[in-house]
């Protein structure tokens, strides 16, 4: 199963919570994940020790807040 995952880089909270879910999915041997985000590479490489996750840096979301 191949999964494409986009993560907001607005702080590291979204990333760390998503990483926990991705680690659980990687327990299945047939899972391959492509992660797209604008996060520091060290954050991703320190969080995963697998060849089945590919990190593609450069994705950014535009968030508009209304009060």
C-alpha cells in the first residue's frame, strides 16, 4: 500500500502527531509512505528509521484565519 501524506509545517505539533500515525502504518510490511511537507529534514530523519518513507521537502499550505 502506498500512502501520500501532506503535513502542515505550521509548528511541529501537526508533524509529531502525524508521525505517530505513520509509524503505526509502517508496521505493515507492504506500506510505503511519501511524505510532503516543509519541515526541517532533521525532524523527519530523527523520527523514522526506515527506507519505506520518502521525504519530499517543499510543500506549504496557505492558511487564512478569520476572527
